[in-house]
C-alpha cells in the first residue's frame, strides 16, 4: 500500500484552485491580445505547469497584453510568506506567453502557486492572480507515483462542443488526482480545420466553438499559435492544467498528417500555399514551445531537444521520445539496412545510454507511435509505412531494425522494468510481445499499452505485425471509421506504482473513467 496521500477532490476544488476554475470564457479568449493601455493585464487562458521534478518545475501563463510575470509559491493556500519568482516580460515575440522555472522546491510536497501579471510600465496596475497547484516528485520510494496518459485532441473536425460539455475527459482524469499527465502527441490538429457543425450518423449536428485561425489548415506562425490556443477555450482543460502538471511530446498533427523531414506537399493539395514541410514544422515547433510549459527550445537549438528523460523519483523515469523530427522518409519499409530509422542514430544512442544509466525501478518509454501495430501512410495515394511495423511478419526490415537493436540492448544489458506507452491510433489496447512468437527473438518479453483519443474521431483496430511477436490481449475500438466523441470510444490510461511493493498497475479507462482493462506488473524483471 502506498503511503502517498492523494488530495481529496473537495479540498482541491476550494480555495486557490477554485479561482482558476471560475475564470469566465470571455470573447477575448479567441482573439489576439488587446493593446489598450487602460485596464489591467488578464490571463483568461489559465495557467499550466510542466516538467516537474523533485525540486523544480515550469509555470506557464498567457497574457491578453504586454505584461510582467510574477509567480508566488506556498505550501498552503493561505500564501502566507510566499516565495517569489520573477518570470519573463510577456510580449508579441512569444504571442504573450511566458514560462518561469521554479527551483529549490521541496520534494514530494504539494505546492500552491499563483501568477500575477502587471503592467510593464506601472507595477501597481496588476491583474487578479491566477492560481494552481502541483506535487513535486518524491525522493522516498514509499510515496508512490500515479500518472495518466493519452493523446489526439480536437481531431477530424471534432472540436469543443459546449452542448456535450466540451473536453469532459479531462475532468475524469483530474478526479484521479494524478501527479502528472503524459500528453502522447497530436496535441493539436494543425491540418484539421474546425467547422461550426458536423453531421452525425443520426442526422443531428455536432456544434463546435470556432475561431478564425482554426477555419483552415495552419501555415503561418499565427495560425499555428491559434491552433494551440484553441484548445484552451475549453474550461475542463484549463481547470485540469491548473491542477495537473504535464509532460508533452509531439507527433504528426502538430504540423501535418504523416509528415517527415524534407517532405514537400504535392501541388494538388490546394489547402497549402506553403509546400515545404520543414518550414511548417519550424513554425509549429516554435508555437509548441510557446504554448506548453516545456524545456523544448526553438528550432535548431541542441539543448532541450524534444527527446528527454524526466526523473520522477526512485520508482520512475519517463523517456520521452521524438519519433518525428529525426525519422527518414516514409516508405514501404523493406530496407535491410536503415541507420536513420524512426529515431535517428543520435536519439537511439541517447536512449540506450540513458536506459542503462537509469536506477529507477520502472522505465516508461513514452513513444508517440506504436511498435507492432501497422500504421499505413496512404497520403497522396502512397502505400507507405507511417510508424515502425510494415506488415511483413518476418525478420526486421526498415524502421524495425532500430527497434530490434534497442530490444536486444535491453536484454543483454539486463535492463529491468521497461514499459511502452503510446496513443496515435485512436483506440485503446494492450499488446504483449514475446520472443517465442516472434521472427526476431533476441529480446525479453515486454508490454505496450495504447490509449486515446482524448477528443477526436475513433477508428477500428489496426493489424499487428508479427516481427516482434505481439499478442493483442485487450482492445476496444469501433468497427466504423471516424466515430465522433458523441459516439464514445474516447480513452485514457492510468499508471500507479505502489510505494511499498513497487508493483506497477496499468488501467485502461473510458472517457467517464470506467475501467476497461487492468494489468499488474512485478518490479525487478528484465522481461514481463
């Protein structure tokens, strides 16, 4: 039994966090900041925290005009004798967003924080504080860890529908009081416009909140920023952000469906006037770094790259992969030699090195794409491979060669406690990989869990590739394609690591929190 104390929902709701939940959805939320010198700076998009460790974390805010950012922290809601942290000057160069890094925090403790924005020329003219809370990672094993994960938000034209309560899944996740949320990619759909309505199979209409930036595919920096800003119109998400830190990775829809470096969009795709995907990706990455509390830098910078490891105490390290930036071009995936693969050589070497170095009981590999599920790329009539598996159940080919190298390394270095988590395919499932079933057998058994979407079209389960011997132990998916969130099939996963036994329990849950599948894993084993 874990000694960790989860805060009661009633306690979390009152006081400082309740102020954040009470933020009104004003018309300004969907508009560019106002520059009127009267009035006080406001933060109607709420606050977020991210990259929280045992002694540090990032706090994010967006102002409605130029402002200076001040963060105060306290162990209680009273904010008596708070610590103060001066954040950046928020201006047009970052779309009025800013992130402050908090250091020297106490480990394993609940931190209350509030963000105040003030006029750059008159500090006395400040807005109402916006408040939130988070828990730093523990340093004691007995405290335990809980987190949730999912991906795929506002996809296939299914946006914020006030009539159905908006992004309700975030409320279900928040009720579990997780230590953090692993956002497994497709955090926006830059290539998916949000129209005012969509027709449902029963003849009724799905009704979206809309904005100008989401009326077309994103090409300009302003349009990418608007795509990220769109999701913050949802009250459930803003409330969740104020209470649960995030660990965020990206996949393809932050830029464009199935993109890869060096790609050029076909002239026949008239939605895009900018045909160079690398240009779109640079703009998307900048907006990504502006709208999430993350250490990811601007394009071209080496430090703070997309792939990274987040250490969450003695029980858990989270290895956040970037399976998009360093990949080779999508192809049929039949190469017998493929040094670049889906990770790139530098990232693969980094992952092997960090896995070997990790002393955490559990090493969660946060992949933005699955391993043994066949994800096709049929863009512009191609029959290519979008993820790793290419459908040939024989010896590893193409991108499978990198995964084979990694799995072999884990086995021969006797690295214990590896678990793979992902989203991407718009259904939920659990796959168990065993060498006895595989064409490539030089690895130890492991589990891969899939969960999503958060609010997007749901799709049928895809085929498995037998190269690494997967068995689909559980799956829930629709039989039709692009089932709206009104039809269900919206999912998230939960992971608990017990502070006494160090057992890791995975639960796959539906949108309302109903548990669909549970798997308990024992610590200290190379294979599970």
